């Protein structure tokens, strides 16, 4: 990992809410849910409330690339 000091004003836009995909994994069984226009805090709260004990949770940011193709940016947990 590399950390470097940056100017926090170098971005041209930002969003206070975005779209996520949450995976709940119980053994070999996977459930995926899309949560739209929410914050990461809201997604984590939703996942904590809906995941039964022993269920693994993975959270990804849902976004599109320059070609408009849907993709995921993993934020918590592992890809399924």
C-alpha cells in the first residue's frame, strides 16, 4: 500500500448518495440486493439488520465505466 498527501480540493464533483450491491452469503447460498441512493452508513446498517448470525456480508459500490457497462467496486468483504 502507498499513502500520499493530496490536495482535497482536486476533485471536480462528488455525490452524497450512491448505489450499492450487498451480498449475503450463507455457505454456498448467496443473496444479492441492490440498494439505491443511499450512504455507506445506511448500507452497513441495512446489512447488519438483515444478515443472520454466521452470514458473511460483502458490499460493493455499483457503478458504470466509460462504455456504460455495469461494474462493482468492492468496499467490504470478498467478491462472490
